[in-house]
C-alpha cells in the first residue's frame, strides 16, 4: 500500500510515521508513505499556497494551482491513484470505508487548512472524507488517522494475534473489559472468572460484558451488530447493572 500526502506542513508527518506500527510496516516494505510539500508545486516567487477569498470575508483560502499541479505530477508517476480530500464536509470515515480504502493500491491524501480550500479542488479528487464532526486546524491529523487505520488492514502489518482479537467494529460491539497483573490493585480486584482458567466461561463473560457496555454507551450499535436470539433475550432480561447503570 502506497500513501502520498499533499500538505503545506510536511514536518507534521515525521514522528507519527517514524514510530510503532507504521514504522515497522514501512521498514518491512508493506507500506510506503511519501509526503509532498505543496510549496514545491507553486509557481510564483513568494511560493504562495493561499490567497484572500473572492467575495471578501475573513481568513485565507488554499489556492487551486499547487494542488492541481501536485496531483497532475503524481498522476503521471502513479498507477491507479485514489485521490482523497480530508475535510469535515466529507463522507464519515467508518471501519467499512477503511476496508474499501485498504483495497486500493495507492491513496493520495490532500490536506486542506481549516479556513478553506478553493472549491475547484473538489473536481479533481475521487472522494471527500471526514474523520468526525469536529473542526481541525488542517487535514494533516485526519490524513494520519486514515493512514493508520488503513495500514492496519494491509496483510502482515498487524500480527496474527492482534488481528484475530475481538476488536470493536469487527464484532460490531464495544470491547470487553481487560485486566493484567496484579490480581488486586488498590483494592480493585480482577473479576474472578478471568482467574478461573475456564475458557468457555471467560468467553461468555467477555461477550456479555461487551453487550452490556455497548447497550450503555453506544446503544445504536445494537441495531446492526449480529446478535444471536439467545443474546437478545439475555440482554433484554438484564437490568441496568451497577457497573454500567
Ligand atoms: C479541514 C477544510 C480541511 O477539520 C478537518 C476534518 C475534520 N474531520 N475530518 C477532517 O480537516 C481540516 C478543514 C476545512 C479542509
């Protein structure tokens, strides 16, 4: 999987791409990240990437020329680039969308700045994607979110153990509570069932905890999560527990 990022702040990407999972994925040749400075695609002597808005008003707007020039230059070099614009006006990013993006060979991520981007840029991208209903100072953090989420789905990037774990959005539910040593910490005990060694009991307890937690925090997920009839019946029988109520 190849990622190409267009940004006026290429420095932004140095440390997030140089640690942990993304670093390992790049070192192993599973993922390549190329960060392109939009200023390198300017033609004027001040290397401007923004200008005042037509019609007046506050702030500056990103100019179309550097973005068009960068996309055209990349388009000549890349095989089948999928061009994404990160903005709060885009289609919300879901794990399903992440899965679709992971099926691409090359993603080009265009980072706008918060004040705005010339509308004509939208004519040269394939999709506009939002990572959530809040405003960031720029698309850079959103691009890193997309890179991280998509890279995790590239075969070999995430270890077999982690990828078979019951993560939320694979089960359609929130995750069950987890504990590590010690057995008792500041008077807080690890639930007895987890110390029992009874794998079937542990699996049932975890599933039930995930169901309770999902109902409490994200009840709308229960509308689409695949639950068995027995689980639906069990959940309906449960009052609000002291833990979650
Ligand atoms: C941006 C115009 C880009 O704020 C965001 C964002 C929020 N969710 N997803 C992306 O991107 C920065 C703002 C305005 C273009």
